C-alpha cells in the first residue's frame, strides 16, 4: 500500500492492512486486515466528485445500523484524504470467500448443490434482500461475487457500493451492475451503449438474483442470457437438464428471471410467496395422504406461480422435492441418486419425466401406444417422436437416450 497519507489515517483509526484482496480499476481497493483489533475487510473508494460526499456518507453511515444476520456487517466508515483525493474507507466483517469461488470449486469437483442446499441458499438471500427493500435499499449489483460466506459457512450479502437510498417502489434511472446479471431493460441499454434506463430497481435486483441462482444450480455461468431475444425460453432451456431439482425451485427461478418486468416479482412478493409455501408443506396433523402424481416442470410459465398447495397435498410437495418417480415401473427415485444415473427423457417436453432404464421406457411407450398427449402432464408428445414412429422405437431411442454423469 503506497498511499502514505491514507496509511497514516488508517493507523490512527486502529486499522491494520495485511494484504490486498483486489483492485477495481484504480477506483476501489479491498484489503484484508484488522480494524480496532477485530478481523475486517477494508474497502477504499475514490469519491466520484465533491458534490457526492454528503450523499455517499449518509448512505454508508446508515449501513452501520443494518443488523440483518445475512447482510455483511458494516463496522465503520469515514472519509480520508490522500494526494488531493477524497477517499471513503469502509470497514466490514471479514468473510472467507465469495459464492463465485465456491461455485467454481463445486464445478471442478462435479458437486452440484442438493435440493435442500439450493433451497436454503435461496431462502436466505431472498430474506436478506427483502429486508433491505423494506429499509429502502436496492443493491443494483447482485452477482455471485457479491455474496460472501463466513468461516462458519454463513451466507452474507455485501458490496452495496452501487446502492442508493430511495423510497419504496421508486423508479430509478441509473444504470449499474454487471452485464450478465443485468435485467432485460438494463441489458438492452447496456448493449445499445445508453447510460441510463428507467426500471424498477427491486425487480431488476430480483432478476439478478435469479441469474445467480441459475449459476448455482447449473454450476455454469448462464452466458446465453446475454442474448436478449426470447429470454424466457432461454431460461427454460437452461433449467430443463437439471432434472434432479424439483419443479418448485425451477418455477421460482423462472418467475425471478421473467423478461417482462411487469410480470416479475419484487423481493417483498417473493418473500411472501416463499413463506406461504413453507407453511403449506409442514406435515399435516392428519394421517399421511395417499400418493399422487407429482407436479411437472411443463407447467412452468414465465411470470406466474401455481397456487400454494393445501394441507391435503402438502406432504406430496415435500416428497417431490426429494424424489422423482420412474414412469415405467412407478418406483420412487431419490433425486440425489439420479446425478450420474442413466435416464431416458423427452417422451414429451418436461425434463422431470425419468425412467430407470430402457426397459422401463419401452414399457411406458407400450402402455401409451397411440396416445398423442403425455398421460402424466397432458403435454403433446414430442413432434420428433411422432415423426419417428414409422421408423420404429429403436431409431428414436438411439437418438434420444441421454446419459447424465455427475
């Protein structure tokens, strides 16, 4: 660290710099160190202009009073000067890594999040961002790199450097964020080199979190979302191969990433839905309900969610998150065991239609010979399948057997 004046001021505040974490284009630096004898991350930001001092200071001072367990704790913030520049210094609690690094580690090991892990992560993040929305804050740069984990594995939302304090439901016209995670309205502005776009900041943040969850579930950055054409279908295509995840979590991600902002939820709406859904899947006091057909991913429609299940079907929803059913032999299969299993799909569109093996698939085909709609979800049979019926099942099977290896 070569800023002599700044270093002197940091020492006076009880800050000890131990190493550089990153340098963001010469306008912001993050260091690992200590602040008043406790481990801390210390961020130094160059003030954009003198007129911004008061606004920026009020914004960050307010963060000191944010106490949500899943929002990175602000320890202190103050102004410093060095070589004629005004610098804002932020001291926050220290986290061991960010979500992007964890995703890359899991991708390298082929270790997908389980349904329970993904659901817990989504609930934690939605709760944190809903709290911030109620406080009047929008993040405006949600991405995997700005979600952190403590040494105990606790999730923390951080880096509100692009946020603004604003009235609830206010339409903000400032372009910010990272291109891949930008909502469709902001992405269109970015690609056309515009400097601003009118949008609902909270719904834009929901979209960014939805893209983050796509990255989490697939272990691959969803780069195809940079193409703004037919985004809803692109999201559906990205979710379909992830057959070990339930239709419930897929449907929520679809709602979060809906291209039409008017049909997309904000965090308050999403939090209310998740809480209602969680209440509905508590085991009912009555005897266990008989099994029924599980919900199907074909029902996913952008910008909409199914009604929350009643107590009579609550246990079914809970089971659907953990298991899938072979449509040939009707045996229940654990979703966690399906990763790496050989399955056959595409009788119709839904990727949740799974068969133990080719024999089970042939059995299903034989039992439904002549049907032009899937008896499970009522979706039309894959047009390619109808075309290939005259060529025989063998040719179709040869083309459509998919092998998934974790």
